[in-house]
């Protein structure tokens, strides 16, 4: 159902493990005009500063140099309207609270169904266009 959706925005995938990025690009990336790959939070912040066409960010939480929590806080400080969906393999008791404080609109625990991710992306991008 969601696999045929085409978004005009750019997707930013922030993921330090290339194989994880490749799978995301091959599955959900094909629904976007353009896909950017940030290998850490520092790159994600720079991409969001220099690319106004980024419509949504998929943010890995555990990364070197700058983690997803820190990167999301910075991105949301100057792009408060951009939806950030966190992707993480690590669950903690305060995960939801930390993600909300950082500014993530939602999250998925790895491994997840790509149909679920596309559903969430569609929901948040549709909400922004109204």
C-alpha cells in the first residue's frame, strides 16, 4: 500500500553502519526524489543546515562523534518543523522520554518492518503538507 507513494522531498538517512544505510536506501529511499547519507550526527546537522529540501530525517541514535539525541536537538533548534524519526536497537527505561526531549516525533526499534516505517513517513509528511 505505502510502497507506491512518491515524496518530492529529500530523505536524510543518518546511519553510521553502511549496510543499514544501504537497506534503508533500497527500501524506503526509492520513494523519494533524493536520498542523503550522513554517517554521524555532525554530518546530519550540516546537511540539515545546507539543504532546505530535506523533508524528513531518519536518525540512528548510537553513532560516533555526535549521537542522534544531540544531533536531533541541534537540528530542531533551527528546523523545528522537520520530522525526525529515531531508529535504534537499544531500549532503555527512559528511551521515550529522551527521544521526546531531543525532538524526535517517533521512533522504531531495530529490526523493524519497512512497511511500518513507510507508514510513519507517509503520516508525518502528509501532516506537514496540510
